[in-house]
C-alpha cells in the first residue's frame, strides 16, 4: 500500500525510471539486431527503431526527472517564503526577535578615499 502511495505522489519520477529502462532496453535490443548483420539495408530498421527510440525515451526521462526536481525546489521555496512572511525563523521555527516592519541596524563604515572619486 505504501508503494502505491509513493508511486502516486512521485508519478513523474516513476515514469522517468520506466522510460529510462525502456530506452536502455531499446538500445540493447537494437544493438543485438544490428550486430548480426553487415548489410546496411538490414541495419537501418534497427538503427531507426532502437537508437532513435532510445534517444527519445531517455530524453523524455531526463525531462520528467528535472521537472520533478524543480517542483521539489519550488515547494521548498514556498515553505521558506511562508515562514519569512509569518515572521518565523526558518531554522528552528521560533518567532523572530524583531518585527517584520523594523529596519535592521546597518553598520556604517567610512568610505576609503580612493573610492570617493576618479583619479587625476
């Protein structure tokens, strides 16, 4: 039951894994078909079905996996954004020491004389 729940929540990663296995299988089967013959006319169907199909499946798998990673990143950013808006410290969940509208104290340092203007 847990496996089905995980599969439902991570459908894009599961599809990426299935496409990766399918792409590698198509590549191996294409190689097995092409390795037995030396005639280019007989090799062409294996090249088209095996190599092109494998490249397409592996490209789709990579796209799905990256999409899942981006979705995880967006979810984490949303959590951080919500914590900042509510005034909570992200690390430990306690409320911040300063109110959200207060300006932080900025240390003022003197500007070096060489940075004040152009040299003459």
